C-alpha cells in the first residue's frame, strides 16, 4: 500500500499517458489485483477517470458505484458453458417499472438466464455421477 499522494501521482501520470495516446476518450481504470477502498476511488475520480473496475463475483448493476465495478474473470480454462452460467447472474441494470421497455428488457435477459440455470444443473448432475 502506498501513501495517498503517491497513489494520486501514479493515477494522474497514467491518465496523462493515456490521454497522450488517445486524447478525449473516457479513462477507465482496472485496480491492480482488484484492490480499492474509498480513498483510492476518490483519487481515481480526481485524477480524471470515468470509472474503475475491481475483481468480484457480484453482479453488475447500473446502480453500482462507477468506481467499484465488478468484472468477471474469464480464464483460459473457462468453458463456454461456464461463461454462460457466470453471465446468467449478471443484473442487466434495466428499469423495472412497468412499461414496454422494462417488459422488453425482461424478455431479453430471461432466455440466457434460463439457459445458464439449465447448464449449471446439467454440470452438477455430471459431477454427481
């Protein structure tokens, strides 16, 4: 762990280097090893980042702090079925108030979630055999 002033300098220097290569784009940060805390999130905001990703297993949600976004780790050994199962738990972030848009959102995510649950059940059956 480093002092907040040193952390800010590193964040700002990285932001400046990214802007030199790709000016005007949103700056997205991935915390090293997923480690972050309220101080680091505040420093990232001040350094000009638009959002930051941690490592976590919680579902993505549009209501999450944009400086504490979970990201799904996908390793080389992960199968397509495992990826579908992992993604089935992701919150789509849509507004749940009644109306055509929320109904369409529900329908759009219902099939993949059901498919993920089916794959998970099949994997569990194979493990128990």
